[in-house]
C-alpha cells in the first residue's frame, strides 16, 4: 500500500521565487491597454451569446475589434527595439 502524503512543503518551498520580477511587471503594465481592449471585446461577444445580435451589438463588437487592433498596433510600435532579459517583451 502506498502512503498518501502531502506535498504542501514541496509546493510552497519555492513560493518566494514564484513572484513576478519588476521587469515582468513592467512588461505587463506595457501590455495592459491591449489586455483591457481584449477584455472589452470578450464582453461584447459574451453579451450576444444568448441572443441574436442586433445593430447596436454588431456596432459594439466592431468598435471593440477596432480598438483591439489599434492597441495591438500601438503595443507593437512601443515595443520595437525594446528588449527585456528573459524574452518578456
């Protein structure tokens, strides 16, 4: 019979090292407008899941898609030439 043991010590032993570094947090902060645009697009799409999209819903989705593309373009332009150690950019 194999004993069942907890692995809590093994899992939490490296908890201090699992925190994001300052560079990773900076990369997330740089990408935040694009992340929020993606969230807005998902919200617009979720609204239309249980019904047929009307003209206002279609406009909301088109606007959200345009915003996602604009934010991704802006992010690509901001990160040209930016290199972070570990490939975080």
